[in-house]
C-alpha cells in the first residue's frame, strides 16, 4: 500500500521540478566579438567638368594640379580637350642622402653610413 503513495509523491515532485525548470529565463544570447575600430578619414573629391564630360585627375594629383581647361574644335579630328596643369611637387629638389646598411655576421649589429654622391 505504501507503493501507490510513493509513486504519487514522486510524480508530484517531478511535476514541480519540471515546472520550475520551465520557468527559468533563457540564457543570454552570446555577444558577437567586437569589430575592429575603423577610423574615419577625410577624402576631398575635386571633379572637373569640361563640356559634358567629367575629368578625374586623381592619378596625377600628387605632382600636378589642374588650373583650367577648354575645348578646342579641330577640323577633321573632332574636339581636343586642353588642360593647363600646375606643378605641385618640386622635382628639382635634391633627394635625401642614401644610406648603406651593413650587418656584421658574428656580432649581429647594424650600421648606417652615408654614400657620397
């Protein structure tokens, strides 16, 4: 006779445990790893238009800067675009002195000596 009561108590305990586990809040979702920081950089875009064409001088910008331009009609050849460019970088300036590095094999030291022009 004790066995039916035992099974009844066991079922009641299992039911209470099951409901208590069902009421637990779900575990927090895993946070994605922090993305690497990307710094902003300023980019100046200068667009020149001549007639109905847009011109991009990004390839030569470190050395030359456009000042003005015009279209010149050519008979039997179409239209020629003429640009006046200003030199931004001084190519005549003397380059810095070159250095020669030497490495001693046994001492594993390095040295720099300027090379005379």
